[in-house]
């Protein structure tokens, strides 16, 4: 079945406020599972938009002198640094007697 805004599907909302994007739409718009989407309000409507993968963004805003993949590696390095800082903070906040267990 072809999906369009004129051909809506009913989706149930769970008690936690969760909804499942129909498989046909996930496939059509390349939404991976598990994955992420942007969700926002626009013109009195709720919009769900796929988040581009790092590979899809590969250097789209990079200066001309950068090699393909440099931006992707930069983003990965930023994420590694963020995870390291989060782990260091968690280690500092862990009670000292937790190390003895």
C-alpha cells in the first residue's frame, strides 16, 4: 500500500505516550530501528522527520580542503569525549564504599 498524507493510518498511543511508525513509512523514509527521529510542531501539526546518519552527512558542510569522512570522524571523536566525561563524572559521584563490593 502506498503511503501519503491523503492515506492516513491509525496508530495507537501507549500509556507512556509511545507510538509506532508504520513499517511502510519507516522503509520509505529510511528510519532504522532502533533509531531516532526529529519530532516538532509546525503549522498546527506534529511532524516526524528522520535523523540523517553520520554516513549520510559525510562532509556536507566541510570546507573543500577536507577529505570525505573527516566530519564523520570529528563527530565520533566529540561523542567519545562526551562519553569519557560522563564516565569520569559517574566515577566521582559513586560512593567510595561501592568500590569495596
